[in-house]
């Protein structure tokens, strides 16, 4: 899985997790949903994503890196 798809999957998982936590644990977990949404929005404009930095350090490669490796 590429870095871009991993970031998208992680964001989706965090949104769903925060909704579950909001419903079954405490209503204030809705702020986790807001944080993930705000992070996605700022990432779209700035290109800075903390999750992508962590995933890159874990060895997940971007689409471009994967394509270059298959040549």
C-alpha cells in the first residue's frame, strides 16, 4: 500500500474510531473527529501531514517511490 493510500485509510479509521468513542464512551470525543478533519483540511493546502511523516519513517513508500522501484 502506498503512503498516500495509507494516510487516507488512517484518516478514515480515525474518524470512525472517534465516532464510536463519542457514541459509547463520552460525547467530548467528537473533538477528535474535528481534529482529524481540520488536519485533513490543512494538509490539503499545505502538504504537511504528521501521519505521513510517521508512516514514511515506518518504511511506507509513496506512489512515486514505488513506481521508480519497479523500473
